[in-house]
C-alpha cells in the first residue's frame, strides 16, 4: 500500500503557511483543518446536520414552557435570537464535555442554580426530541448517533495533528477511536498554561512535563519525540497611549523599523484582540500597508450605510438621514410612502421584497451581492417560518443585525497581515505587534458562564473562566515564543489600563509614561488642514430637493454651512462624553409621544409622577445625561400639573410626532409635527412645537422679517394638507417645557407670507454657496475650521 499521510492544522491560515513553506518540495501530503477532520472522521447514520435557521426555530419551540422567563431571556423575536446564543453555548459545552445536567445539580450543593437547571433540562429534553422527530443532528445529540468513518480514516497510513488549544472530551474520544484504525500522532508544546489540555493524555499512560515540544503516538501510546524548548533572545517593547488611534502611529513606526532591520513583511503580524480596531486601521492605512485576515467589514459600504440610514429614518423620522438618502438619489416618493406606511405593519413577502429591492438596487459589487443574497435566503426561511407574527420593522432590524456580520475579502491587500488571536494558531512569525493589550480585551470575555459560576463548573468538570484565560495565555505565549521581536501597545487613560496578563507573559518593566507625543507626527504631519476660502458655485435647482425646517434654517443662516452639511454630506463630529443638545430633546420628545399615544385626554386621576417614571428608562446613558434627566423629572411633573389645567376644556390630542411630506409653492416640505390638539367645543386646533432649551426666542411683529425659523409655519401648512382644508382654524404654539408656558406664534400670517417668498427663491438655476456675513453664527458652527473662522 502506498504511504499516504494526512496533516491536520488548527486553521486554514496555518495550512496556507505550511504550503508556502513546502510548495517547492514536490508533492504535498493531504491537508485539513481540525474542524474539517472531525467532520470527515465520523458518520451520523443518515441524519442531516441542522442549519442555523431551523436550529433557532426548534429552540424557540422548545422554550414554550412554564417559567422560561426566569432565565432572564426575552421571548421577543429580536431579543430571543440574540440571547439564544447563551442557551446553545451552554448545551454545546455540556454535550462536548459529556456532562449531564443532573451531574451539575450534584455539584450545586447549595442549590443556587436548581431552578435554572430544571428549566434548562426541560428545554434540552424538548430540543433533542424535536431533533429526533425531524431526523436532525446537532452538537447536543451527535454522540448518540455517530460512528467512526473507518473507510476514511484507514485510507491514511499516518495522521498527524498539530494540536494548539484544547480537546473537548468528545473530540478526545474521536481522536482515540481514530488511533485504533491507523497511526495517529499529536504534535504540541507543553507549558504552564495548557496543562489542563495535556493532562487529558494521562489516561493513555503519558506523563508529560512543562517546557518541552512533544510528538505523541496515540496508536502505540509512546512518546515519539521530546525536545526541550530553547529560549531565544527577544526584543520586547511595551508602550502605552492615551489615545487608541495613536497605536496606529506606533504600528506604522514599528513596521518601518522592522523592515529596516531586514525582517520581511510576510514575517510580521499585527494582532488585534478586539477586531473593531480594524475599522480604525483601515481609515488610516493610506500607504496600503495592511491586509486583513478577517476580511473587511460591510459597515463602510454604501449598501449598509444607506440601509441603516433608511431604518433610522423610518424608525425615528431623522431628517438628516432623509436628506442623505435623497442626496444619494435612492428614494422616489412612491417607494418612500410605501415603506413608511408598511414599516409597522405585519411582515409579508411583498413588503419585505420591496424593501430588499430598494436596498440592493444600486449595488454593483458581485461579492457583496452574493453574500447579501445568501443572508436573505437563510433569513427568509427563519422569518416566514416563525410562529409569531412579526412587523416589517422587526424583520428589518434583524436583517441589519445579520447583514452587519458580513465580511468582504481584502482584495487590494497590503504586505503586512492583521489577524485576530485565534487566527495565529499554528503559525510562526519573526516579528509580532499586538495592540489594544488592555484589561477589557485581554483576556477576551466569554458568554459561557451565564448560567453557572466558575466554582460549580470546576466541580462539574466543565471549563472554567480560569481555564479559558489560561488558554488565551497559551496562544499568546505560542505566538511570541518564536518571534525575535515583540511589540506591544495598550491604551492608558482614566478608563483603560494594561491587561494583568502583561507582567505574566512578557516579564519586562512597563513604564507609566505614555508615548503619544513620540509618534504623533506619523499620522498627522502630512495632513495639515487647509482652509477653503474659494467660491462654491453649482448649477442646480434647489426646488428639486426636499426641505425640512432645520435644513431651510441652515440655508438661510449660512449657505456655505448648508452646502457642507446637506450637499457635501460632511457630518459634524462629537468627541465629548457630555450629551449633545438634540440627545436630551429627542428623549423628552419620545417620552411625550409615548405618553400621548396612551392618553389622548388628561384628567385628575393621572399621577403627576407618571412621566418621571418614564425618564428612568433612559437613565442608562453617560453620567451627564443621567443628571440632566434627573432634573427633567421635576419639569415633567410640573408639566403634567399644567396639562391637567389645560385639559379642563373638552379637547383631545389628535396627533403626536406626525410625519408629513407636502408640496407648497412647488417645494417639497418634510418633517413631523410634535403635537396637535383639537378642541371639540370651539372646533379649534392647537399646533405645538416642544422646546427644551433655556434660551427660547420667539419672533414678533417687530422683528419677524429677519426670521430664519419656520418650524411652526411648516406645521401649519402640513396640518392644512393632512386635514384637506383651505381654511384652518388653528393656533401654533411653542411649548416652553422648562417654564411651562404656551407661547403663541403671534406673527403667523406675516411669517407665512415671508415663507412663500423664501420658498419661491429656491427655484434656482445656479447657486453661490457663500459664507454668512454674521460671524457670531460661526461660534458654535461645526464647520468653522473649514471656513477659517475659528
């Protein structure tokens, strides 16, 4: 029989690394990842492996039991889908370790988890019963149905596994059974951090020591090779940074230095414990230094950005998002009206397909569309098989969650590889650069301990938090031990500190001095800001755009500001932890909308504190917002008292946050009316614009001619259109919520005439977007630097 060898590696990246090093040596052996090996090495006796969508549906059906809510997991669709991972991880872990829930109960001597374990046991029983009914196999029942695929295993004269990490008890069982059918070798390194992993081998008679590289023959239970690990001289550097972004300057500097030392770029790796850092790296990778092993996030694609913008617009009526969508020319009025009307209605194939058609219509990238369609195919199976009725809004929200997980291949890749920690298994590099080496990222947190404490897991012989931390230490040790150069960066400020792993792993002195100044020129020296003072003239008809009261105010105050925000689409940046003005106002508006959706009339029976309790829901923001909301509890208590007096008359709240999209003077006006009250006795409407600011200024007959504020006029015009009347008996008011005052728009008729003049002036053929003359407007403008007016 011809000698046939199979090599098994931790990852596909490790296979590629092996091929690159040995491709000149003629024929290569058969190569597999460990995950693929376990799939090929067993049969499941004519059963089907369950797909993710059916898996979720069966689990949902399994949770229709009494007391399920006591697990702290919601039954609402989107929440359940996200939180179901906790249940699956728990079930998979106990199944993989061959531990029964009854054994865990025995370990729980104080019965802290008894009720939770009973509920989980019932769910597991239900889930396994459903798997059997539909002839599916999953991790939880595979051990009851598998057998070794002897024909596959026996075709190899020798199987060699490069072991990095940890075998579950079930995986270990498969390895031992395969070793009975052919020669099977395990290569691994034993150190202080993976002792639990190799202690498993004692049952085969192996007594192993730390500090050695081993090759174990599992077939004849012999140590085939034992070599002492030789410690090499390493250059280790650890530097802290106040700003996370400045780590990128450190990376670029170190790559340049290493290349000058003769290290090939293919022998350098950048490791990101928190892969969200990759998006920041991409923004600063002007030189195209890097390639990304994890692929590139879809979040920077036009498809995802416009998809998210549409959701925010439909959900919150965010005018800025509407402007962005229209700026992309992605919205026609018919589609907008259809999706707006359908958004909160029951999901069906028609409205979902219309939504998908809009999302995809301008996308041309084949890879993105292919992966998007794959997500949709799976998602439809889940959404339209779900037992509860869903709205289009719920389905859209879940669609965004699934789509944002898509990654695209890094086709225009640079020479230096960026990887997550797990991708580095089985690969050696001469130089290792690790960023974000902070306590919140290293060790990476796990969700597997949701249902049980580490002490219970230890007694039940399940992997504990310490075991997982040691495994991560092992990966870092393996990564760094072969490297000549190890460069580590971390964030050091009021909210971040270096990981406690650092002293254990690197055993070097760590300075308290940060290095931001040392490298600051690298990112920003070539990016000195140039002010733009020239004219911006465009041939365009402004009457073709949609106008909100906010965008019109911006245009009237400063045409240059309008251009930068609504045409160039340069969004303002906000770095302070303090809340922006609109954040507080948005929350108060939401609270009042929810309140008046429930109470269209107010009487003495309503508790004065009712809105104060609603505020509590929003007090999970930053501390500054929490404090401001606490103050607003008092304002809203007084507001309710004031409202009770106003509602002594026979009136009701007719509309709250009522969206409008109307034509006036040939101009499309959009927005949402804060509130409309209707007095049945006088047949009169009150149009209300809530104001939460402290410096409310209202136009009068003396100064209205210079006004740029037409919010109430927009509301008045919109209400006429909504009620389909030419004669509207209505009074617009500003509702000063701090001072509990209704302030009438006394110059309404005059401002309506002024607005007509303003709107007629928007019928243009050419526009010069000049800077404003009043420089006082520039003080708080986000574009002052661009205009050189700071």
